[in-house]
């Protein structure tokens, strides 16, 4: 009997979970695509490169899509069971809601573990690959696309314009080529027509020009005796180097030190190193100040003004000016050192805060899967509505709360308003009591979303405050 119930609840959960997971991931991936579409258009990228870009960019979204899918699927599963009165039948047989939820609790725990493993081992690699690939795409020049009447200037030292292109895409008319390599002036080539093609290795663009002139000036800058040469031709071959238009292959090691590219163990190691570096800088600053300003170590019982006055009284007048000048320079050096040391310490402290934020993110996002399940499952049993109607609306509301809390928490950490722990666990800390309350209400068959219950409660309140007529 119990095994059949376990199969029933698992079957009602797995279908909606798979569907909502891929739908959510697709929607988030489209958001990424719209964000970077300007960097992809016009670069002549093949489908393989675009696919890699989207996969690396959306890999981190899997950790966000997982808790959303768990929330929606759990609401839909228990809502369907409640709407078909299967949940009522299970409760009437003496089986508690927690026992009925037990197989899905195990599944939620397993999914939390999967989320942590994915976020700890796969996402750092994907972020590393994405950073290198995005750098190559961002700095890649647009692909060669020669349009009629428009100068194409992305080939170094050249600007090319054609008046007309035939439908074959190769034959061109009214060709004008400016060469920017001459310090005297821009050399130019003008031709009536030509045929363009790409070399077999795709490294060169070949222009086979016909009936034109090449204009060139020879000499030295500032020399008034330069030569102007005009060369007429019936056939002329011009090569353009296209290697600058190709996508570079940046090494992954260039970005391997970023916080998003590290696992929890590596982040812990970085935190220890940064804290040691910060403590060393603070200790060094204190030693430098104590060495150069020894009177600061004098106890409060001794007047520092008396020490300074006594010291000045024993300095000869002939040396006072030199000593004051030397003291001024020493004080300036100390001030500059302290300012630089404080800036360095603050920078290290910021790095520690950001590193701790990424460390806490790996655990908080995985734990959120379990918390959102304990919100979704009780909500579904309370609402008792299946499908994509009311359950989806409630799920979106709680997801917005979850997502906004995550955004606010991260912003608080970045601006040093809160600690990394409080900022990255803010959504979990807020939603955990809500999940516990909803679970309790579902176990006690509370009518949280029953309109009639609120109507009766309002009537009782109105009756209390309405004076009775005699």
C-alpha cells in the first residue's frame, strides 16, 4: 500500500518537474541570448561557436532553474492530488502528510546535492570557458560583408567601397580602395569592375580588378619633391589579409583566478591566503608607524607636548631648519605609505568579501531547493488546484520573492552593507519560516486559501464591533 503511494506521488512529481525545468531553463537562456545578441550579430560565427557560447553562458542558470522547477512541480503535483481527492483519501486512511511527502523529500535532498555538485565542479569550468570565449567574440571584428555604397573599414589599413554587387555575390562594379599605409597620403585604387573570392585557406580575400587606375605618392613626409604615380591597368590582382577578422583562441588560464571559476575548496584556500595577506599588511603598517613615530608608544601619563618641547630645546638653532625639513619629508613619506597600505588593505578586504560571497552561494542555492520544496508541497495540498492556473501564479509569486531576496542580498554584500553569510543566505533565512508555517498549516488541514474562511472571520470581527440593537 505504502509503496504504491510512493510511486503515485513520484509519478505525479517527475512529469511536471522535467517539463518545468526545461521550460524555465529555456526562458532563462533566451534572456541570456537577448543580453548578448549585440555581441554575436555580424561576427560571422558558426553554429558550433554560438552553441558553445549559449551553453557556457546558461550553465550557471541550471542552478537557478532547479529550485524554480522544484517549486512549481511540487505545487502542481500536490495540487493535482488534492483536486482529485487522492490526497484526502490518503489522509483519511491515517497516513500523515509528511509520510506522504517522504519520497519527494528524498528526491529534493538528492536534487540539492546535484545542485551543489554541479555548482561546485561544472559551473566554474563553464564560467572559465565562457570568459575566454566571450573575450574572443567581443574583440573579434565583424565578418567580411561588403555592402553596396558603404565603406568596409575593418581590414587594417584599408577602406573598400563598391557601387554595385551582382546576384552571384562575387562580381562587383565601381570599386574604390583606399590604402592607409602611406604616411604622405592615402593611396587609392579605382576600377570599373572586378571579381572577389576567398583563398582556399580562408586567410586572404582576392580582388581580380579590371579596367582601372592605381594612384600612389612616393617620397618622404615634408619633402616637396615627392612623386605622384598613376598606373593604369586592364587586369590587377589585390590581396587582403583576413586573419585579423578571425576569432582568436584565448587561453583559459587567463581567467582561472576569478571567484566564479573556483570550487569551494579553492575558494577556501583563496580566503585563507587573502586574510593572511591582509593581516600582514596591517601588521607591517603598525610596525612602520611605531618605528618612525616612537613617541606614540609613550604612555598617556607622560605628556607628549612636554617631550616635544624638551626635544626642541636641545636642538641648536642652526640645525632646526634642516631638521624641520627632514621631519616634513619623513611625515610625508609615512602619510603616503599609510594611504597606499590602507588602499591595498581595503582592496584585499573587498576580495575576501567577494570570495566568501561565491563560497556561500554554492551552498545557499543548493539548500534553496529543499526550502522551496517545503513551500511548494504544502501550498499544493492547501490550494488543491492542479494544472498551470492557480499553482503557477502562486509559484511565480514565491519565485519572485526568492529571486528578489537573492538580488538584494548580493547587492548588500557587494556594497559592504551586510556580511557575506547574511546576504547570500537572506532568501533561505526568510523563506524557511514560511515553509515551516505552510507545512504546519497543511498538516493541520488549515484553510489558508479558502475564501469562505476569511469571509466568516470578517463577519465575526464585524459582529464584535457592531453595537447590538435593543
